[in-house]
């Protein structure tokens, strides 16, 4: 049994939390500590274990960039107890066999529950539906389907996918990118793309798909989730769709909450990501959207790449940034320290809501008696300067090198077992 | 370096010792003009090339005197030696001065004109530059001041004034065309 | 100035210094010995990831006239077509002791990356990167304009320069717009709306969709190469329509002021953006642009590596 002493629950009241057998057994003041393990929670806040709806773990296929084990270690260090592993692996997670393998690798590593995302179409090719039902029925129990990295651009295919997953409560997580409008696209289309001579990725290419998909989801009465929404226009479209009562949810990444396309001036591909970093106005819009609930969740889009895919010219470089270990800090800096969100709302955006969208039963639960003991302890008063080598990930492609970020994850509990304690990884809790 | 504050005996602020005033300089240039004409019989086949910046103005003054004597216009030229210097890598890049060769130098007698002759390195560079322009019959050198301290086997054919100096001293030539003050040659510093 | 990556990095003073230096160096081409000893012992590497014989030859001639050792490195089709090639190539050049690296690359920003990733200590000169910039082309264009419009001295204050064609894909147009603005000229970019970049309204230029409207006040007209492939990507309907609306033919040329010059960075599509008559007319300074290119590149090389450099102090 473990007792966490004097921690601020959701950043509010100071309480003690007792954990036993993977379950929260008591929440109150002055709980008896006896000879139990005691974790001093003074100055820390307790949040439900974070849930990431959008993580690239790269295994199988690119074990040089990340493995399920290293990716979930990074997740635990970031305060996550559940991550959704994207389907664009090699082979693609488009069959029950691959999703079960990924799910098992997660259980064996024991740092974080891995909930595989299934591909919408075979090989992400956008031509034929993958066996969505088989993946849903597998041990992995897939509920989120996405061709992330590619857009399901064919309107008929998208309609069918949205319809089909209704049978098992699934959701289509769309990577909204109109392919013809973004051929060869390298960065946000705007003044800077013209100046830098880099092919633009227009906001319209995202917004056109978001609008189409909202209408399609409403038409067939299904659930749509918009991945890594990045523009003011997309926020407005989703707001409109929600006002109609349509079942549309959306995510924003930490980097789209903080960084702008001005960074591309350096031509350093560490800032190359898809969708691209947008304008300061878009950043303001996604912050507002996250604050007012238009955007439901923060998802990391943690995308590890080996050094050689970033140490090159901009066009040749890979898209993507790692982000599991910095997500909560970036959200604190952009949303909490600015007064846009309370910690209770952060718990909703980073745990409760993503668990609900992903239909993950044991995560995103309140910190209350009888609930699974998935808890993160976080020190919001700490600060740190990001050092790329200080990561559990196999990759180093963080855009925050040298940035001072607030906060630090002190401990992460997965079903009552510490995966991180005193800021350091433990041995994990292999199933 | 015009200073409004009183010089408090700091090195480099001494006004220097005037060794040639405007009359002396004028007289020296007139003498050099006559010596050049004498040595070369007349101005036929002569090309006067000043080395920027002050050498160009001195060449112009000599050419004017020569034109008077000869009764026809003699056009001097300018030969920038920056690209031929042997000390380019010792400092920040230098801006180029204007080169203007009034006449083909092949088979001509070129008279190089400079203000001060010391190490001889400038003249070495000028000889190299000249060799790339053509093949003069002869090259002669006229300087307003020869202060010694040669580092190369080079000597002047026409000298306004021999001025024995120490290496710590600086010889400043001022010409009204560019320095906006009366012509003078001064020796500055050196006492420290 | 350590590198020359963008024409926008040049101050008015920098630009004039380059043009004035080039003016002095132009004479070297007319001398019996077309060579200066200035860069003896310096190594200039021409690193070309994209074919461009004319630009490479121009830089090669410039470096050789300054007595530099020239190494031509054509990386096209080699392993360098993969991204990691840039870093490894740079490290090789560093080991060879390159004092200046002239980079031509099909990707925008590659020279910038080479200069700032600290893979090489040499001065990096952008010889054209993707659809970004081509600063030495802009310098030689400005140099040519200054000779014709301002007797080879000073800047281009108050001159009206019209640049016509595929601005969207043109590194020449970008560099020219920036440099000509620095030099005080009024620049008008003329193109169909599809071939103007997003955000061009924030550039220090005017834009127009109508070529005829800007001819009468132009002191110089620069025609940009328009690739016929653009037509397939629907940037314009047909070569014929493009040529009719945006091509410079004799009738249009005759509407230019008497003193106005016609320029083209080459290679030309005769019959497309410029008619053969215009290209070969007395107003065309296209051949002269090539000659001036060598002098301008000599000036750039001299000003970047002619003095003491980082390598000398070691």
C-alpha cells in the first residue's frame, strides 16, 4: 500500500491519497501512514494519469527511431498512463495480428497501457477499408481508427468508414489534409513561405477536409475525431459543428499551442512537422478553442525520427517532433500559466476526454475511492531547460532544445505501481 | 582625428613636427618634374601612374607641371595595388581603389608616383600589377618622401626629400585635395 | 559579411561595396593577363547539387581570375540526392580546407543550413537554392542596370524596374526584389495571379497582372523564364495565351522609354516569354549580363575571403 501525502488534488484541495491493489482506497486528510510506502506530495498536484490519443511508437518497422518500450518509457516520464499507438508502422497496423502485437509489446514493457489505433484503409493506401471489425474484436479492442500521416481523402471511403465503425462504437480520427492542395508542401502557406521559397501548406487544405468530414459525420450519424487541428478556420468549423450537436471532437498538439512558423526562418528541420507550425493568430485561436472546449483534448503527435532524418536540408527532412515528455509542461506554460485553463480542466483535456473519445475504460477516471490508481504527481513550480539527450525516447528531435519550460513530472502511477518515482523511471510493471 | 578636448600628452595626439610645408612640397614636385624630364629627355613615351590615394594626386600635380613645360596635356593615371598586396590576409578585407590606365604601357616608360617610400612592399605590388598590364620599356619611381627602412631591394629614382626616421615614428602626408587642409609632411609620435 | 545567403542580408552599404568592387574588377577581363594573385592559396569549392553550367562556369572563371584553387563538386545523382548527403559533403569540404563554398541546390534553404549548422567553416555563397534566392544573379542584374541607367555609380534610387513572369518559382525574382528595393528602385512584379506567391503584398514591391500598364515608365524590364511544364499544373492555360498576355514582343518593346533596357537571367524560352527579335535587339543586355556576372562574382569572392578569415587565425 502506498500513501501520497498532502498533494493538491487537481491543483486545489490538499489531500492524502491511499492506493492498494491497483485501486484508490482512500482520499482524505491525515490518512494513517502506518508502515506503508509514503510519497511526500507537498507542493505537488495530483492529476489522473494522462491519456494520449496520438502517439507514434514506430514499432514494428522503425525500431531505430523508437520502440514500444522506449516510447512508453518516455510516456511515463511525461505523466501518461495510456497512449494510442498510431497505425503508420511497417507493416501497417491494419490487421488484428499487428494491433495485437503492439498491444502485447506495451503490456510486456509495463510502463504505460498501449491502445493501438487501427488503420482505416489497407496499407494506408486510401483505397480499401481495412478489417476494422477484426481489429475491434481483437485482444487489443481497437476503437480508434486512423490513417494518420495520410488523409482519408476519398469522400466515399470516408463516409463508409464513419458508418461502419458505428457497429462497435469506433471513431475515425482524421488527418485532415487535402492531398492535391498540399503536394510537395513544406510549411504553412503565408508571407513566410513566399519569402523562404518553401512550398506552402495552406490552411484551406485542412479546413476543407474538416468541414467535409463534419458534414459527413452528421449525415451518417457517426463519430468524427479531428487530429492535430492547427488553424483558426478549423476551430471555427468545429465550433459550428458542435453548435449543431454533431458528434465531432478535435485535438491540438502542444507544439501548435506554443510554436509559430517564424521558427522556419532558420531552415532547421527540427521545426518541420505536419500539419506545419502556423501563424501567431492560429496559435491564439487553438488556445481559445482548447479553453472553451471547442477543441476537446491535447494529443502529443509524438513523432520520433533518427538524427539523420533531421540533420539535412529542409525539404529532405522528415516531418515530426517528439513531445511526450514535454506535453504537460507546454500545456502549463500556454494554458495554465496564462489563466486559460484550471488544472481540473487540464485533467479533462489530457485524461478524461481522450479516454472517453478512445473508449478506454480504466483511464481518465476521477481520483476517487474505488477508481483505478492511475495518477500523476506534478510539480508546477519547477522549471527546466530542455536538453534533447535527456529523454527516454530513442530520438532527439525535440523542438524545445534550450527552451525553459515550467513543471516537472515527479511520479506516475499505473494501476498503483510507480512507473516514475522521484522523477526517475522505475523498472516498470510488466504484465 | 579632430579632437575638441585638450590633448593631455597622450601618445598619438602630438600635432607632430612639420618637416615640409606647402611651399617645400611645391618646390619638391617641381624639381621632381624637371628631373623626370631630364632623365627621359622629354615626356614622349612616358606614362605617369599614381598609387592611390595620395600618389594619384601627386601624379596629377606632376603631370600639370609637365604639361606646362611641354606645352601639351599630359594625362596621368592611377594604379591600385590592393589586389597585389602581400598582407591581405592580415586584416579585414580592403576596399579597392580606382585603377585608370590612360595609355597602353607596352614599350613605354612608366613612372610610378607615391607619397612615402618605406618598406618597398607597395612598390613591389605595383611592379607585379604593372607586369599584368603589359611590358613597359622601363619603370621608374618618384616619391615625395623616402624615409628608409627598406625591406626589399627597391629604390626611388626621384625623391622629394630623404627623411631619416625611427620605426616608432609616423610620417603623415597631407594634401589639400583630400585632406582639406594645407599641404604638409609631418613626423608624429616616436618619443615614447 | 561572412556568407552571402540572401540578397536581403545586404545593407545599402554592402551592396554598393560589392557593385563598386565589381566595377573595378570588370577591367580585368580586358587586360592581357586576366588574372589577379589575390586569392592565391585559397580554395573555392563549387558545390552543385543541381545542374547549372552557366552559373558554375561563371563562378569558376571568377575564382580562377583571382588565382584561387577551384574544386568542382557535382553532387547531382550521387548519394547526395538523399538528405544526409549535405552534412557529409560539408564535412568533406571542411576537411579539404575550403575557404569558400559556392552552393547550388534544388532545395530552398540548403546554403543557409550549410552555413548555420557549423558543418563547414568556409564562407557559403548561395548560387541559387530551390525557389528561394539567387543573390549573385540579383547583384549582376543590379550592376548591369547601374551601368546603363546610372553610369556605373551610386544606387538605383527612383528607377522603375519591371520584373515579369513566374515570380512564384523564381529565386531570381525574390533576390532582385530585395536587392533593388535596398538600392532604392521601384520594383513592379508582373505576372498572372497564379504565378505570384502568397503574401507578395507584404514584399517591398508593387504587383500587377497587366504587363502593358507598366511598360511606359519602366527603366528596365526583366523577363523571367517560364517553364512550359507550369501549364500542365494549371498555372496558365496555354503557352500561346501566356505569351500573348505576358510575353515581351517588339510591339511591347517599342512602348518602352528610349533608354530602357531588356534583361533576362537566362536560359531564355524564345517565343515564350521573349520574342527572338527582342532578345537580339539593341536594347537587350542579356549577353552583357553574362560578362558582368564574372566581375560581380569576383567581387563577392574577394570581399568574403580576400581578407583574414576564420581559418587564418587558427
